[in-house]
């Protein structure tokens, strides 16, 4: 090889090295939903190394020792449409489990976990020592077999309620060489940034510091199982009480939930409900008995607003059509 050719080969290798060094493991969205609209990140990776907890933005959307990202849908009823869990990156199926029932922990009939907190799930092995794990899939939905190679976006199963779960969601864990990694802050740099450039995501889901997931009318105060199940909304008769309710996640102490109803004659009621403590998920409701002669027929509108530090964080509107008696 001549000196000129050797020099050209060396320059070519040097030019290629930075491009190769810039290649890194990337994650696509692992669930068929629109974050911030019909699904939300309920819990992020716990960035607090001690006994406390905080998410990567220094908010409370996590719990002590949580080592993953929880993409939740609002209610159990939302699962009826079948929400697909997808491979976040190309890889090989290293492990799978199916056959565990879809029952929330704390509900009647919930099985003993016995070390199976993940429930029905899939583990994918990727190049470079990376692994992703997908938990709480619906019973009977796991669609891949061990040893199978899958590409980004391949269907792995459906979101379910199996394992150690208290709300419908996909738990995604990311590991490299056995070490659990926060995909929103893979270097563990901290800094309380809600959005940063060095995530593992191809398109990072926007950070939501809390939101209203559902709202509706009912003729009586709904109970917690009805809210979780997605069966709280009901018709209101002209001679029945009118209750407006809201289901939210990420509520913080000091937040205010404002419930407002307007009708054919103007405002029916307005209630400001301060939140006395930080809660992962909660609901609030307010209502009135019908006036003498019943509610006037016509269109009513319920508006729910979540206020934080004097600013409206999120709002939902729901309609109600009152029929004549």
C-alpha cells in the first residue's frame, strides 16, 4: 500500500469515527396512544437516590424506588378498545409471560404476586447491552415468542391490569448491562429539567405536571370503583340531583379544582375545591339538588379546571342535554 493510499485510509477511518460514536440507543413510543391526550405518564423513574422520591423534573410523579416509566390510560373502560403495546426498539424476545388475570391489586380476586409484579410481560434484548421490559399486559394478549426477532413498532400485546398494578398502564423498564436507566435522563445528570436534549426518546413525550383525565355528570356522587372503571358518567333526570365530577392525576397540595355548570338560565353553580395533599390520582365532585319543578330542559355545560399557583393548568368541558319532564 502506498503512502498516499495509507493516508487516505487513515483519514477515512478518522472521519467515520465521530459518526459511529454519535450512534446511540433510541426508543420509540411503546404504546398506541397520544401522550397528554388519551394517555399520560403517571409515574417516572425515581431520580432520588435516597428514601424520598422525585421525577427527573423534580416533581412528585414517581414513588420511592420506582425504576421505570408508567404510561397510563384514564380508566379500565378505555382498555376495551384494545391499546397495543409496541417494541420501542429492534431486538430479540428474551423472556415472556402470559396467563395472569387482569385484576387491580386491592380488588376482590386479585392474585398473589409471588415475585411476579410485572404480570404478563415481555423482555426484549437489544444491541449494546440494552434491554427493555414491558409489564402489565392483558391476559392472553402476548403476541411474541421467546427467541423471536422484532422490529421497532412490532405489536407485543395489549395494555392490561395484570401483576402489581392499581391503574391501567404499561410499565416500561430500560436497562443497560443490567443497570436500570431513566430514559428521560439517561446520564442521571439531574437539574430538574422537564425537557432535555439527551433523552433516549426519538420523540420525547412532553412532561405533564398533572392533568384532568376524565369528567362527567351523574345523578349522585360516584364512588371510587366507578371512577376507576370508567362507569361514573350517567344520565341526569330533570327531578334528580346534578353532580359534576372530575378524575385527575398528579394533583399537588395547594391545587384547586374548579367545577362550574351553566345551563339555559345561566350559571347553575361554581365550586372551588382546594386539594389538601399531593395525590397520584384522585377525583372531586360537586352538585345540587334540583329546583322546585325540576331542571329546565335544554343544554347544560360542565367545565372543570385544575388550578396551580394561580394559573389554569388544564381544563375539560362536558355537555349535558336535559330533556323536558
